[in-house]
C-alpha cells in the first residue's frame, strides 16, 4: 500500500530481532520520504528505504545532547506540511513507553494526519525469547507493564508501590536496571514476597540475549554481579521460573557466539542466515567483492562459440551464474551446452548448474582443483576443446593438467575478486568475536591486510580447506579448525563441532 504524502506514521520497529518487524512497518519504511529513527531499532531496519529517502537519527547518543522531544514533534509536523511522507520509527511499540502518545497529540493539534503502527513490545518479546510466558493459566492471570524509571521531575511520584505489590499477576519493568535495587526494596516493603521468582532479560530477541534468574530479593545483586546492561527488562512473578522448562533461544548451538563472515556480500547472505538460525551473532566483514567480466571480448567470444567446446569446467557458483548471464547476452541458453561434458569443481557449483537445468557429468568429492583433475582422469581430453570458465586470479592446476594431457584449453575469466574495504562499524563489531570463517585464500589475504592489528585476535579461525588454511598460515595466523568437506556446509559442520567442545568466552 505504501505511505501517503503529508502523513506521519508512528511506527514500532519491534524489540531488536529484524524478523519481528511488521509487514506494515517494512512497507512504510520502503516508501517513506523521510525516516526519523531511534537507537533501539533492529539492525538493518532501514535497509529497505528508498535511495533518496532521508534517514535521520534522533535518538540519544552518549555525550551528545539529544534532540528535545518538542523539536522532534516540530520536525514531524514540518515534514508532513511540506508534503512528504514521514515515518517516525521507534523501538518496540510506539505507544508503550515510546512517547508516541505525545507525538500523536502534537500532530493532531497541528492538523497533521497520522497513523499508528503497533510494534512487538519488549515486554512480551524479550520475555517470550527468554522462555517466560507473561501470563499462565496456573501462575498469572494478569500482566502489568511498569516503568522502572519514573520521571524524577514529576511532582507526585506516580508509582503506587502498594498497588504494584498487591497486583495479582506478572510485573514487567521497562527501564528498570538503574533503579532496580530501590524498586525491588520498595516492592518488598510494600508486601511483595521476596522469594518470588524474578529475571532480567538483557538485549532480548537479539543474538546477544542474556537472562539472569533470581528472586525479587536477590535480583538487584544478581544484575549487578552479572553486569546486566541496557536494554534490559525485569520480570517479577512466578512465571519467571517457567524459564527452566521453556528457555529455547539460549539452547541453540551457537547462542552467545559471534561469528565473522568474510565472504563477498553477494554470497554471504545464505551462510549468515543459517548461522543466525543456529543462534550466532553474525558480523559480515566482506573482504572481497565480485566484479563481473562478462563484458570482456574474451568472454563474449567464448559465449558465442560455446557449442564448440566438448568439455566445459566450472569452478564456482559465481562462475555458473555469470556464464549463463554471458550466454543470455549472446542470445544463447543452456542448450548450447548440449554436446559438452560439463564438470563442476564441487557440489555447490553442481547445484548452481542444476538450477539452470544442467546435471554436471563430473563432480569430485573434494572441493579443490586437484580433485577435479583426478576426476577428469577418466574423461578423454586429447585433442579436445576445453573451456575453463572461472575467476581471473585462480590457480593454474587445472589448465596445466589438461594441457599436459593434450587438450586445447581456453581459460576465460568470468569475474575478478577485488578487495573490499570493511566498514568501521563492522570492524568494531568483530572485535571480541568467537570465530572468523574463511572460505577462500583471497579473503584471508585481503582481510588480514585490510585489518592489520584490528584483526580480532580472540577469534578461532575456521578454514574451508587446505588451500585457504595455507593462506591463513602465510598471513601469520593459526588455523584452529579446518573443514573436512570443503564447502560451506562442511565449514558449518566443522564450526558446530568445535563450538560443542569450546567453552563460551
Ligand atoms: N517502546 C519500547 C520501549 C521503550 S523504553 C517497547 O515497546 O518495547 C526502553 C526500555 O524498553 C528499555 O529500557 C528496556 O527496559 C526495554 N527494552 C527495549 N528493547 C529491549 C530488548 N530488546 N530487551 C530487553 N528490554 C528491552
């Protein structure tokens, strides 16, 4: 549906997990002219915004005076009056401790139309992700969302501790860490049982989620001891103990681990998504970028003459994708390969071929050029025209071996991998990582050069195979884990096996 000009949208972005953003919020972000956003919005929340959209941060920043609430209100009004569609994006739900009510009233007063898009509020989301049901047939028939940080300038202190202590259900405190000791004491003094279960959920729904369990009487001390930081919620009530049976996020095999992915962005997303599903915090630190060369004369000639090759070797899924793009540009398609033997260097490449309707004739078990050479031993190549379509900077093992056996080999570079300068934020996020994964020697060389002494020294290095491992050692680093199967699935299996036996840092 999209956003309309002259309207302000007060939009909740959910508690942190990008998957908990609503369809409506994504739709509005994708169509807005301007987005005013807070600190507590999920990573990547703005990725879908239009290229021309203005994205303006209006949250608090340590040491920087934040934009006063009235000024934010004025900007929203001005934006709408200038005929723009304005999204005001807030963490969680805009009407739950989000000052959305104040902004809505200011808009109404100025005669500006608005819409409110609820978000998944932390009080139900962080708790659910911690395995704490805020209501429960046996334990809690009601739930109260309470601020633990009452505005000190308010004349009468709004929190009625007697009433809260007597509340027949779960208490969920937002902004409750700083004054936790005072608040817990006030609740106990007002008659709430100090033995009642309590929990603090830090960074709920995010990869770094952490939960500290205690009782009302001991929660303040536990939170201090465990150095629980913002954002965090405090839950008080018998439901907090249900975690023992219901915790699920923390049980994922990579929960609490930070894994750096160094593949080119175009290839990284599937791998990164799988890691996240397994509970890891993922830092994408692409060290290389893939640059197509299918416009080169070499590639165009090869694509036009593809039917003349009797053996076609492909060495990566990228190569497959680009070869078919080149064929398409030449007005050709998969049928041009009908007469050829097609060899793929490994299962990933074979899968990419299968997506184009080609079942590879030769696929070695191991994902290295030497293995492909071995597998091709059974194929007659003497005097045959062979096309090797691959990266510009690959090794010469394969063409050399085939030429020695009398083949006429054309090596055609479909793409080049060029160094990518990692962003400062990603480099920062990678510090203290548990694992750095390498899927090719070029990523090793480029990343170690780009990072220098900012390479996360704490991390265990996971390599996809011997060639990559060699590059790791050449860069002066130690390979902690080498995959047995030299593809991404193999790398993941090796990482999981290592995480099972490595204690959490
Ligand atoms: N409008 C937001 C709340 C903003 S107030 C919502 O509906 O969720 C900010 C407080 O929300 C934080 O101090 C913390 O108590 C809580 N909070 C927000 N995100 C959180 C998260 N991911 N995990 C735990 N608590 C969170």
